C-alpha cells in the first residue's frame, strides 16, 4: 500500500463491541453533569446497547425503545446491558 505506518482502531474491542460506545460515553457523561435523572433513546440495536451499558455504569436509569419490526439480531447487543438499566421496550 505504500504506507510505512498504518494505525487501525478496532472498535469491536469496545466494551459493547460497537463504535457507538465511544460517542455514548461522552453523551452519558455530559448529560449526567447537566443533571439528567433518566436517559432515553430510540435504537436499532448498537446505540441502545451502548446507552444501556454506560447509563448503568453512571448509575442512571435508561429507557431504550426499539421497533418490533427491526431485524432480530440487532436486539441481542442491547439486551444484556439493558438488564442493568431500568426500562427495556422491544
């Protein structure tokens, strides 16, 4: 390829296995500092998993809403983290 140094960030190594984790950590941290009591988001899977995981880590309840018509595999990423969060609607 002609590159002497090539660096690759493997987002699959994030705690939730998705690049959505990086942005969600910042969002949860910011909202907590602003005094948010509960976090909420619609999702197709990965963002909901990241929100559930980081809201739980921050001690904040999260409401995550997912369409019933979404592809089934998308649900599996979010569910384990959602158990630590307060509300999971699928």
